[in-house]
C-alpha cells in the first residue's frame, strides 16, 4: 500500500500547509483528502507535488507492505 506520511513531513519541513496546497497551488480539497486517507492519487498529482515542494518522490510517498488487512 502506498502511504503519504513522507509528504506531511516534507510539507512541515518546508513550511507548507494543506491550505497552501489548496489555495496557492490549486490542489483540490478532494485530492488533499485522498492524500490524508492514503487513497490512490494520479501520477500527475505526485508530479505536481514534487514540483511544488521541490523534492523527489520518496519525499512524498512510500510503499508499506499490507499484511492481513493491516499496515506494518
């Protein structure tokens, strides 16, 4: 499962908030909510986040193996 915990750490380190993403960079509220819930987002969204935050993909998302319906 892909999780976005690195995104929140990267945003905090760069002084970004979800408000900044939504208002200044026009990321939709529904996309922000999907990220918060570790739901799938498009590669276009990941590309935009990398550009906005000036970072690489591992700074935004990581793969965590799911075992028996739980995340390790």
